């Protein structure tokens, strides 16, 4: 399909990743109307028009009819849930492109046991592991291993990044199995678990745009999953990320493309599945080379915030080319500066939180950027205040993604921390050490 002069976009998703996508889409001269979900965060609602009804797969006929009436040319799927529900297939239509893989292709993310089988079949380097749909069998396997052996336990289904437990010994591993399968902490997503060896090394996020034939690897990022500084505490959806990372040079990225991304796409193709969208490889850089921890099939959160802050070019054209199989015609480039995203969270996250606290200081934070620097505050878990002039209020665990661009990683880290400290709401907290595995220090303001 030829890209229209004016592209009307429907963006699915309500979080910080989607705010970053909308922010970048707004910079395109090709963008026509931008529609977002009615339950989107306050930042998204300031950039787009809310759809007249909730986005639900069971209402796909009505949604398609509305897309026709609104003249939607491009649907952009942000989070994993709509991918599992196969919105990529449900909303595809003549003259309407969908950015995001089909349910069959997205199975690499929503079914970790399946992803493990694909990696074994394609000889993709990954941790040794086994899958279990019986708790008794999982417990017996763990008890057969040495008592001091560290293992990783994953709920096979989607858990918003929280269904992974990195355990230091048998006791912690058994407790993780009990929490996932016995207590059903993640519902049906934990009906099957993957138990694998615990790898050591630096983690790396490598994302690539894939149009079914062409793969374009984006600048690599490093995410920080654990809630506490120094990578301690429970796993979260992501406490911050920075991009690019010096952990990956061109040689390593070529290796990842050759040994991970291409084999995964080819393995799906052998099953009759064409992948179009974002393929995200979460890697561990081990002494034996990069190994896959997991696949995601969409932009990461919070990796998207620093990646799109650095992206040069027209995002409407880039997403359209990916969705229509014309990625080879697009030239992608990035700002040479480093971007750091620090996630400002609600007290209690990743556990239970309280909502509805007014957020102040966003404008003050944005004004902290110095010469040659930029600061963008992406909203995630927010809602509009009661009145038209009221500030946004908290509505989730991960509230804001404060994203700083500066000449290098320490400078971007410092600016992001300063800005995060300038924003206030009851119970706010953030990690001050995003990038610490490279910088070796926490730069910026204590709080």
C-alpha cells in the first residue's frame, strides 16, 4: 500500500510507551487525526482524541466499522495484550495497515514455553530450561537439582513483566513455583512455568523493526527491571532504561542479528507465520556470548522512551513501511546524544498502591535542561484531574517516565535524576542509579 499524504492513526495502549509513540507521531507532517483509547493516561489524551468506545476484541465488528467511518489508515499496537488478542488480524483491512504482529507471531512473547521450543529448534543460544504444566512435576524437578543452585522461574503467559523470579537457591525456587502455580499469583498466565538456569552477566535489550523480509536493528538499550537500586528487590515492568549502551558494538549487534533475530524470524516462517512489527530480544551477555532471556514482540517500556527521544525521521512513515513490507526504503538514524529514562513510581509498587494523588512540578522539571540538553516527561500511570485546570493525578504504579538527553550517560543520568526529584506526589520514589552498571555510580539528587 502507498502511504497516504495524511495518515489517520489509531494508537492502542494507555501507558508511557504509548505516550512516547504519540509524542513522536505528533512530529510527523503526515499525521492526520490521532485517536487514542478513552482510558488513556492524561499525557496521551492531551495529544490525541479519545475513541468513542472502549477497545475490545469482542467488539471487533463495531470497531472496524468505526475505523472505516473515522478514516483510520494506520493502527499502531503498543502493548502485548492486544497482540495476544490478535488485533493485528482483526483490524487489518484494505487501505488500512496495522503495525504489530499477528497473534501467531506474538506467541513468541505470550507463550514462553513456545518461545523456548522455537529457540531450541532454531539453535538460538539461550539458558537451559524445561517447561511444566504440573506443579508436582515442577517441584520434583527443582528438588532434583543441587540445593544451592540458582534458577529462574517464569510464568509462561503475560504478566506485565512481573512473572519472573530470579532465585539464588532451591528454597527460593520452590517458593516461586508455589507463588505462580500454587497461589496463582498471575492467574491463568501461571498455569505453565518455565524453569531455567540462572545466567550471569550484563543484560541488554536489542529491538529490531521487522517487515516480514527486512530487519532493521535499533540502537541497543539497557533496562533495569528490579525495584531497588543496585538491581535488588522484586522484578517490575521496568524502573528505567538508557540508550545507546556501550555494552554493544557493531560486531555484537551483527552477531545478535545473525544468531538470534534472523533464526527466530526464519523459524516462524517455517511454521507459516510472517512477522511484522518489533522483535525485542532480552539478552544476557555471558562469558560464552549473548544468550536470550526472553522475546517480546512490541516496543519495550521503558526502552521506548529513550529510543524514540533519540530517533530521527518520520515515525508515521517508519511504522507504515514496517507494516506494509517496505522497511528497506526507510533510512533510520539517531541523535548522537545519550538518553536516560527514569521511572517515577507510586509507593508500594510493584505491589498494591494508592491512587489519585495530584502531580506537581512537571513544568519545573522540563525547565531544568541546560544548553545542548533536552528533557521530556512521558506520562504513564496518570489520569486527568477533576477540573480543566487541575494537574494530573496518579492512577498506576509506574507514573511518569522522565527522559533526559545529554552529551553522555553520566550527564543524562544526572539531568533525569534532577528532574525526577523536582516532580512531586505523595509516595513518589525512583531509582537514582539507572545506568549504574556502566557508570559505576549514582549521579544526581538523593531523595
